[in-house]
C-alpha cells in the first residue's frame, strides 16, 4: 500500500472513484432496510411522493453545498468551518455532525450486524422449509438474545475500522468501485422475482398509489429525515468526502449522479419488498424487522434461492460497510486533523468508543428493551434523533452557512472550478440554499415535532 507523503492529504483517485465512494456512502441500509420500513409505517405511496419531493428540492442542493464546503476548505467536517470562518461559531455545525456520526454508527452497526447473522443463516440453509410465521419468530428470537447480535455488531465495527484504517484511495475507493454495481444487479433480479409473486399488484399499489389521508406532519418529518439519512447529508460526511475530491471534478454532476443512484435504489428496494410483503401476508408496518422477515420468504420462493440469499446478504453487508466507513471517516478525519492523532490511533479510538455506545442500541432489542422513554427504546431514540433531528438541523445550518456566509462568489468559483465550467441555474441554487431549504426544513420541524 503506497503511503501518503507527510503533510499531504489523501484523496480520491478518479471521478468514478468519487462516485463509487459517495454513492457507497449514500446507498446502504438506509435504502434497503430503513426506506421500506419507514415507508411501510407511513402508509406507502404518499410517503414516497413527499420523500421524492424532499430529495429533489432539499437533498440534492444540500449535498452540493456540503461538497462545496469540503472541497473549498480541504478539511474535515469541523475543521472546514474553522478554516472558512475563522473565529466564528460556525464550527459548532461540525461538532453536531460528529455527535450525529456517533449516534448513527451506534444503531446502524446493530442492523449491519444482523445482515451478518442472516448471511450466516443463508450459508447454513437456515431459511429452508420455514413458513412466513416461523421466519418471523426466528427473527424475533434472534434479535432478543444478548450475545450473537452484539458479537456480529462488533465484528462489523472491526471491518469498518479496518477499511478506514487503510485510507481513502486504497481502502474506501478500491472496494466500493467493484461492489456497488453487483449489488444493483442483484436487487434488480430479486425485484423481478418479487414482482412475479402472486398478489404482487397489491404491494405495488401500496408503494405507488398515494393515499393522502395517511399524511400528518409527523409523516412529513419522517420523509424529510429519511431523505437526509439516505443521502448521507446534514452531518459532514459529504463535507469530509468533498475534501477528498480533486479540484477538476464537476461537483454538480457528481452530486446529481449520486442523488439519482441513491433514489433509484431506494425505489427498487421498495419494489423488491412490498409485493412480497403482501404476497406473504406480512404487515407493511412491521417496523425495524421488515426486510429481515420478508427477504428470506422471497428467497425460499426463488429458483436458486439458496445462492441468491448468500449473494444478497454478502452485498447488503457490503453496502452497509461502505456507509459505515463514511460515517466513521467523519470522526477519524476530525480526530486526526484537529486533535493531531495518527490515522491509526484515531481509527481505534473512534471505533471502540462507538462500539461501546452501539452495544446499548443492540441490547435494546433484548435485555434493555424495557428501558423506554416516550415509548421509544434506546435504539429507536438513536434512529429518531439522528435522522429526524440532527441531520435536518445540520442541513439547515449548512445551507445557511454557504448561502449567507460563504456567499455567491465563492460558490460560483468552487462549483465552476475557478471559472472553467459553465454553471446552469446558479440563481435557483442560491435561492434554494438561502431561503427555500432553511425555511422548508424549519417549518417541517416545527409542525412535525408538534412545537406549534
Ligand atoms: N446514507 C446511508 C444509508 O443510506 C447512511 C448514512 C447516513 C451514511 C448519514 C452517512 C451519513 O445507508
């Protein structure tokens, strides 16, 4: 492995690498596990529509804004604000991002651990011959045990640390480039199988036929949170990744492509899951366990399902890994650049600290399940707080920072690569980040949290 010369920052090698790594961050359990379960709980079609609206009107502009900050400053999520706004409190946005990274990774690694258990089960042919009810029961008894889920979680955190440890180009970029396309192909194949199940139509209706009577401000806030979570925005992941993007890269194009890929995969995941949900008589509002109960059912019905199951869970684990890596990278880049730790030390300290918090999230499906506040377990709180509160809040401040503090001249300079690229719709973009996005997010917040 070629090491990075002292004093020089690591960076992505190629534009394909940038897309692979950033799409790798965006595409993950957020699309395949979280999107179907949140959409299912919120009534399906109308949720999807609002989600798509947020992706276009807010998600894409925020992603571009984060890239702008990171590439301009060439620093981590917190250091970027310090560099661009010295002596000002804007760096607190970065701090909030670090906190969000801790919470997200803590609960995300629980689910990522489940994917490893399911891979293990797939290999040992554990789904074979089980009815839908039995599959649900075995999922529920697995998640409630204390030992195995924690073990898998720790293994997953170790893998994450290992890749981050290896650096940006030789770790993150190298793996994501090969694995993401295979995942896409596999989801398409499984969707086709799911669509040909008897009763699939009902699932498609659920996903695509909006029923607006289901919409409340709480649902709108969930859609916003899901959009932010899925695109990895609002906590500095894309500031950090942006800082590794070369000055010649076309940021607008990259952000557009990544947004499109992420959205496409979320919808495909819906097409993969919901027909099967209805075909097997599972409740779409099943919650956290939805995909883990539905997928084994589909595999059982597929020719070659044994192999598909194995391949699928390998890839799901990998999709999760390319996301956890991007979350850990936020913490590691911060520790190493701001606190002057070596990458090695920063990775170890970060992963161990997050793993400790994460164990509480995992145990909240079992021994700590009774520990609840307002009907939510520790896990549910980590999930809700990060996606529905911290990420949208981060997004508000990030767009305000670029819109009002960094200003149009800097934005144009950065997005046009110093005047070499022609920019379209820069006026619209500035309008969104100065006014539309911050006002819309604030409004959703106020109503969604029931503050008014
Ligand atoms: N976007 C990732 C996913 O969909 C999760 C994530 C959130 C990653 C926030 C980084 C930051 O799985």
